[in-house]
């Protein structure tokens, strides 16, 4: 569920050209060039990590059944 939320957030932020800012900031900070696909992949990974944290804390049970 969090993966979808983060990907939707990335998509909405792209309406405001946030991905260009993110790509430029990433290049300046880490001296690595990334693409728009990498931008979405980073949001996917953050969502996946969030899902794993919720799963191992058993918060999914509280979210789904309450």
C-alpha cells in the first residue's frame, strides 16, 4: 500500500517539476547522473521499505482490520 502511495506522490510532485529539482540535487550531492526512471525507482524503494517496516511491526493488521 505504501508503494502505491509513494509512487502517486512522485507522480503528483512531477506535475510541479520536482523530479528535475531532485535529479539536479542528486547530481550535485553525489556526483551521479540519474534519469526520471531512477526518480520513480527511488520513490518505489522508499515505499517498499515503508511496507516492510509496517509488516514487521505488524501494523498492517491494525490498518487493514480497524
